[in-house]
């Protein structure tokens, strides 16, 4: 895998690389629009969609839609450091998933090549009690250990938005959930089992690095009704500061938010230290706070995202604001996903997509940014 720092020439052109197997039209359009805006931030040319196998005369800055995996992809794209992409590159597939968050049940447990015991040791105080398993036997033992302290949750590692998760309160419910698993998927990708929280608040903490700029944020997600009336992701509201995690911790924060930021920072630093070859210029962490099965307050990182995401339009809008005003210290930035042709973007919003999508119907995706009043 490439080194994180490189003395090689800086990128000369930006490409959009839709590398996920399935991607809705509106997401492809937004990613392309953000790649164009990143090119403007970097002061270089945007040359369209990356075409695998083509020889490029320019050194590329890549905006992939999914996390890149492996040495071969890094070499093919010419990636040498986080300065060469917006998103992330991991040495092994499991590293991009929530599987890395928890320890195995013991030293003899099944594990994929490249598993880091050091990482799970370092983040133990920043995540919820839980385990990762790559076999039915290990998953069963993990579930039984967690049941000693109350209800627990089984989570497929590649699912998003809570899909496929099962809460179990006793041995029979655990066994029923385990029997429904795909054992091949389990062995290849793993499974997370962790304490189930009630009365949950989920924080979003992240950081983006583009060119010489670094911006770090905390925020929350919104739900909105889609064109079928179902509650789905409707955008993110962020407070973004110029600089790293320490700059974010320097501002006045509620104690709950401060703990979430500190836990995200610890997780981030451990990942970079323990997984050589990991590159991430876009980092986003979900942190849950709630009450466990014994009535005790708990807070911990649930998972990471090292790829362009729903909040990225707000992230890029914040970077643009910082580039335009060197004295600006912090902004409030929001991404919005509005359903239906009657839903209008707010005044001053930057519209990235507005139109009919084959999968979700009419949707508007936009971003807003303004100075943060308290700073």
C-alpha cells in the first residue's frame, strides 16, 4: 500500500469515479457535481468520469463513490497519499466496515487477514461493549456473553441505515437470529454483536481534508418523508470549524457532544495508527448515546465512513466558505434531501440535483452554509 505522505507531484486534474456496483442516478449526479467543486477548490481541471484502463497524461485527484480497496486500485489510480482523493482507501475489504469496531471473543477466534487486535484495544473506551465474529460459533459465544448484561443487537457489517439489524433478549432469540444468517457472508465479512441501547441520540462527527484545508465538524441527521411517505435520511446539519479535532474541541460544546467528538478522535487516530495503508481524506463517524440493559448511560462510536456521503455537500460548502474568507473560523452547513416537485430549496441554497430519479422519484439535493453565530 502507498505511504501517507509523498514527495511526488500534486494532482493536475480531478475525476469522478462511480465505483460502487449499484448507485442511484441522483447520487451519481451529486458526486459528479461535488467533484467539480473540489476541482475548483484545488484550482485544477475537472475532466469527467474516470475510465479504468485508460492512460492519463495528468496526475489524477480521484473522487470515488465508494471506499477503494487494495494495493492494485491504489497503483492503478496513482494514489500515494490522502492528497490524491476525496474519500478513503483501505488495504483489506473488512476495514471499511463496522467489523473493525469491536474485538474478537478471544485469540483463537476466526479473523480475516490483516485484523488488528491493537486497534480494538485502543478504542475500547470509545465504543459500546460488543464483539465481532466471523463464524457461527464465535457469534453465538459473543451473543451469550452480551446477554449477561441485558438485551443486545446483531448487526450485518455491510448494511446501512440500520437495515438487517436484530435485537435479541434471550438465548432463543439469539439462536433464531443466527440461524437466519448467510454463513458465507459471515465468514467473508463478519458480524457485529453489541449492547442494545434505549433512548438513543446519534451524533455525527467528521473531518475533511482537501488540498491544504482541514475542516472538522459535529452534527445531527434529519429524517424526512420520501415520495412513498416513508421516513428516510433527509440531510445533515453540521457545525464546522477550520482545523482538526483539537480545533473543534476548543470551542464551547455541550458535554455530551464533547464526549462524542473525543471518542471519534480516538477512533480516527487508532485507525490510522493500526491499519497501515489506510488513507482517508473524508472521515465520518456515527456515535450513539443512550441507556444500556442495566440502566447505565453509554456512549460509543458505532461505525465509520471513509467515502463521500450524504453530508459531503455540506462539507464541501464549508470548505468553500473557508477558502473565500481566510478569517472565517466556523460555519453552520447543511445538506438537504427534499422529496417531491413541490419542495423548493431554501433561498441561497446550492442545488446539486433536482429532478426525477428512476428509483426514488422527484428529489432535490442541495446545501446551505452560513457563519456560525457563536464564533
